[in-house]
C-alpha cells in the first residue's frame, strides 16, 4: 500500500498475479511459490513510503525483510547483513568482505623438497568439492531453523578460502532438506563448501549446501588440507 492508501498488490479483496509492478518510483517484483510462500523485492530507491500489510489465517510462519540503507546512513542496532539478490541496491557500496588471513611465511631450506604425494581418494573428493564450489569458508553456526522442506542456518563467516561472489561476515546457508543433512550443530565451527543458487525467476540468490556437499568440523588439519586443495585448481573466475 502506498502512503495515500492506494493498494499496489492484493488489496480490495483481489489477488494480484506474480510479476513486476511499478510503485513508489521503483519496480516491485512479486513472487508466490506453490507452497504459498510470498516474496516482494525492489531494487529501489523508493520515492515514497510503502506499507506492507499481512493477513494471517494460520499460525505465523515468520516474516523476514532485508534492505539497503543510503550511503552514510547510520545503521540501526540489532541488524545483520544477509544475502540479497542482485543488483546490490541503489547507491550503497557492497558490504565489506571478511579479511583472508595470510598464512605464515615458509622458511627457506637448502634441502631438496621431497616429491609431493598424489592425493588419496578422500583428497581427490576434497579437491573436486573445492574447485566446483562457489563458496569455501570456515563458519560458526549461530542458529538453525526449518523453513518448509528446507533448513536454514545463520552463520558467522570466520575465514573465507574461496568465493566467486561477495561473502559478508553474516550469512544464511540453506540445506535442501528438512532434516538438516548434513547436520550442523549450533555453536560449532565447520568448513563448508557450497554453491550459489539462483532460481529461474531470479527471486532467490542464496548459498546452498547440497546434501552431498562438503561440511566438516573445522580443525587446524582441515585448514591445512583445504589450503593444499586450493593449489590444485585455478583461482575462481569473476562472475
């Protein structure tokens, strides 16, 4: 609803078709999935206030919203940056990426380095996952929530090893299974190798950890092995 009380979507006892709508000086993209989940997106900036009214006929499944603030605008408390569809808003710079820690320098040795042993079966699988993943990072699991037939994890990115797309310090990682397989425990740290998922309508842009994806409890050994795997594939190409 616009500030003058005029309905843009689903007002006056009528249901709008999914698709683009012009309102408040921008284009709104309205999507409705078969399970009844709805989403509303706008690249902005908006020229006037928009009011979102929600009518519930069953227990509230949860309402989430994300937005970009103008450049230089103070950030309100209790907010967390979440993954957003492209483009990244109007006039706002992309969020800063977490720094990649520099490994300690290797000491020079006059002895001849022994030949590198070919990776075993598990090493080959790790290299394959690493090279085919859009995101490889160490993360701490902050929260877990079932959303329909999927599981959503809120994570704190600790160390990024590889990312073809921007990765912010706080992310959502989705698993396409209600059981949360592979299982990730809250408070624990894991090494995750995931893919970027954009649906056909381009209304979803998220980090997807597939059921057969790579998720291991983080340890110094995993850190060493993933850095070793990085040597076997080319640097990620920019999107």
